[in-house]
C-alpha cells in the first residue's frame, strides 16, 4: 500500500487494513442491505445483528462468561473515570487507586470531584512513572469498595505484566484503553473493565465496558439515567442511539483478531515487535528506553535521544520518511512509538532501520553535546 505511511500515533491510532477496506464498503452498503452502516436505524434487524456479532466476538476472544455484561457506551474512557465511582463507590466507602501515570491521576481526580474518598495504594510519581509498583509497595486501605488500575500507561510507556493481588472479595476495576485485547486477559479477575476504542479496538466515539452482573445494580437509582450502568445493560446498549459505526468497526476488529489466531497470537506478534525496538534501544548508546525493564509497555515504547535538539531533528526527519506520530506526549517529552495490534511488524523494522541510520549520522553531534 503505497498511499499509506507508517503511523505510530498513540490514539486515534492505526487500524487493521482489511478492516478499513471492509468498512469502506460498509459505509456504502452494509451486509447487502442497500444501506450504509451509518444510515441504518439502530432499532433495525441489520444493526441488531451487527451489535450481537460484536458482542459475541468480544466474548469469544477472551472467553467471557454470562456472569458479565458487555456494553458499548460513549463519553470515552474519561467518562468512566466518573461513572465508575458514581455507581460503585458509596459515600461511606473508599476506592483504592494504583497510580501509574496521567490517566490514573485523572481517574483519581474525578473521584475527588464527586466528594468521595480515595486512597492511593501505590504511586510511581517519585520516579516519574518509569516503572510499575512492586507488590511490597502496594498498601491497600481497610475494605476498599474497589481497586482501580490502569493496565497500560499510554503516556509513560509502562504496563502491568500481571494483575496485582487485591484483597479477597474486592472488585478490581481496570482502565485497559491502550492494551485491551493486545494479549490474553482473564476477565474473571475483574469486576469492571473499560476501554476507549481508539487505541486498540476501533474508532474514537465508543467505549467498551465489561461489567460483572452483580455490580450492575449496586449504583444509586437517582443518578442521571444515562450514567447508570443498569440503564444500558437493560437495553443491550440501545437505551439511546449508540455509536453505531464505532460498534460496527469494533466488531470487525474483533473478527480480525480472531482471524490472526486470537489473543495468544496477538501477544506473540506484539511481544516480538516490542522486542525489536527495546533490544535496539538497550544496545544503543545514543537512544535509550525510558521505562525500566520489567515494567515496559509492549504498546507504547517511550525513548529519548542524547539532547532535545537531536530528538526534534529525529522526529522531523522520521516524519519525512513516512514514520509518523513519534513525538512523545507533552508530559513525558522525547519520543514514543505506539505499536498497537494493528501496527505491522514492517513498521517497527522500518523505524529501527531509520534509528540506526540516524544514530550513525548524528553520533558526532551527540558527542559534542
Ligand atoms: C487515551 C486514554 C484515556 C482517555 O480516553 P478518552 O477516550 O479520550 O476519554 C484513558 N485512559 C487511557 C489508559 C488512555 O490511553
């Protein structure tokens, strides 16, 4: 595909090309209906099938049991920062947070906006979030209503390798926006999982929520209707007009993951892409990885160059080579290569080849600096 370049954007991010091709057709005429996906009533049979199939594929990929309800909502992961405590955190209880970056901090902030109690059970702030807390560093409060974690830290490039242990009977709530379905996930360990689609699952505008059925009814009934999980669960995400196009694309992304061999195959593909980059970074004395070994994200690889000037030069020359979206988040600086599920191995190979070339050409400038 010569008309597309390699896109390392953190989100919205690269989507699988076969999905884009299929979506192009579906915008015109979906499932032979003579009507495009964006033009169908959300109350019709055609969309019903699309929604049901998306849910079924979602369940199949991670073996999600009927003890869980799958919702397709709006408002992004950011609305879940509020909706989770509104529904799951009574005024006399505390929510425990594992703070591993900006997104966890924002989730904490929204609990405080509601006037509810937060306990920070661990935070990586002291080392600028360059690693995931160790088990010994986590101190839970007495009987928290839930424990919240961010599985992958999109901005600082760290990722939980495995879920932390939580006190018995306490629901684990996870923001999995930037690594959902990048590897196998045991949903039965969680009370609630939420993921904005635009990193690994589809277009912006839809957020996937997987919630254990027993948590659907714990929220107060005097919340605004749209902010109660029970509203959406009772109507199969069709209480109001859902983001129909986003749900369609997400369903096709699930299909694509299945065709690749499922979540195990995704993990292998992602692990080998990330290893290409980290191995080079560890061997280089020009570039260096930011995240500490053991905490490194397979989705967002953050790295630095010798000077800010050389970093800017690197980013601008890379862009000219068709390697786009490599500038780090403004909070972190440096560079970030987001290499989600749909990022082909060839993109990472091209990036590493260019980094080697840039290193050779600019080593002298680095030594002088
Ligand atoms: C991008 C991101 C968010 C914010 O998602 P929105 O859909 O923009 O609200 C939240 N959490 C994580 C981990 C993210 O990567």
